[in-house]
C-alpha cells in the first residue's frame, strides 16, 4: 500500500448558498476578458464553488485570470467577491472552485 502524501482538510467549513451571480473574468492588468452568470453553490471564508457557468464568449481564456462575482438574489444579494480558479470539474455538474482573495458588501444594496 502506498503512503498518503498528505491529508486534505478544509481550513473553513462550507455553507450552501445557492445564489445567482453576475461574473467578470479579469486579467492581471484589470482588463475584462469575458462576463456571464453562475450559481454560487457554496462558500467558506476561504473559497467558493460556482456551478451553471454561462459566459458570453462561450470559452475560457488561456492566460491566467481572476473571477469577480456579485450575488444578485436573496439574502446574499450585494455581496461581491474575487478569487483565483484553483479547481475545475468538467463532469456531470461542471463547476469551478475559487480561492477567495476578497469579499465585500455593497452597503447601498442593504
């Protein structure tokens, strides 16, 4: 039997969110590469999982990028975040896992 190289454990518990969000894919220099929508399936203090991604351009950029999102419905409406894609799943329920860099709330939406 091969030894386990490391044990994976989350730093923060995930919370189911299920909130629709507007997305912007942003290059390192701040240029918008694409935009679209997704469903924020769950979040923690350190990450988020997005499902049902729909991008206007229909494809992902080859260069590195960040995903900026703004939740637009329910109790999470007005919460914005930006993160780096760290996990892609192209299976039955395609999703992207983000490592969050920042979360903030637009007080004008409250």
